[in-house]
C-alpha cells in the first residue's frame, strides 16, 4: 500500500487491560501507542480489555497515533475484536501472525482501518511481499520473539541469525511502499543492548522499533532519527543540487540522491508535527 504518513520511530505496546499504563502513555514521547488485546492480556480479561481499548482510543493520546492489536484469526475473540476495532476511533489495527494475503485482504475490508501486519513465522516471511502490497496494509512489524521460536533458533543465537528474515521483511515493505517496524527488545535493564539493536535495525532499513517499556522510548527515538551530521549533509546536498547528474563535494549525485536527502529531512522534526503535515 502507498503510505502518506511518516512511519513511527517508536511504537509502544501496552496491555489494554492496564488502565494505569494507558493513562501514563498520554504523557510519554512515543510516536504510536499500540493497545494489546492478544498476548499481554489473560484469557479471562479479554472482554474487559477490548472495551477498555475502545474507550482509550476514543479519549485519544494527543499527537500520538493509536492502534489496537487484535487477537489472531484462530482465536475465539477474533470476530469480536474486529467488530469493536472497526467502529472504534483507533488510527490503526495490528494483526498478529500474518501469513495469508487472501485472509488479510478480507480482514482489511472488515476492519475499515489501515492495518499493520506482524510477520512472526516462516510462512509470514515468505508471504510478506504479497501482504505488504495489499490495499489497506500500512506496514509490516517484525515479530522477532515468535520468529526466533518458529525458526527453531537456539536461545544462544544472536539477532544476526534472523537477518535474512528481517531483511526480507524490509524488502517486502519497500516493494509495497509500506512501513517496516522492527521487533521488540526484551532486556529491560540493558540500554546499551537496546541502542545497538536499534542502530542495527536502522542499518537494515527499518523505519522504527516496537517497544515494551517507556524507558525504551528515548533511546529508540534517537537511534531512528537522523544524526546532526546526516541532517547537515542532506541540507547542503539539497541546496547545492541544480538538477541532473552533477558533482557534490567528493561524489556524483543525481535526482535519486536529492530525493533521499529530502526524505531524511522530512524525518528531522517531532513525529506528531511532521506527520500532521
């Protein structure tokens, strides 16, 4: 799907059953808040969480955009989740374990919301290009925890063991003009590890990162924002370009380099104000 809005640098998952966390999220700097009805909610709390999520998005999160992660196709709560999200004021819906473009095409029609599809299985990775190309799909999210499990990676494996799958998700997103959001980082007391993983994700081409704790927001936002050196270079390139192939400093540039620099500069401001334009 062709996207118009800027991709979020930071997307914070919150259990929809946690009212205190939802209230606090309205004061945080995350670009997107994702209220979770799936893994983070106990089975006996699913109905109450669904109602709470609808109420929360109706109240809004200020400049932050909102999303609701529904339960998957095989869950007993799926139909009720779809019906509730379709009539809610959520900006986006999130689908876990996306694997079938045909099923997702029907789902987007029912949801009437732009969809973020989580790629969490080998089948999902292989179907990612078709999923990202669907009208109604705004982006793909790498579900790295489930992906590591379904790939049968040993616990000792590093992130590099998933690089092929991660790069495939990015390639699929770009082929469909969709967002690409990296998976969560589990170690809450390892800010250096989080920063490394964010920079590695940006290096692969991801637009932003999904998060599970407020303390991760600032690190991820900084890592997925252009550096001052990149901003300075991009501004100079745009100012110097006169059209066609030409020399800029120590290299040759053409229209593609100018457009890339302009795209980088579009991501220099706060997400909310940039997105609003």
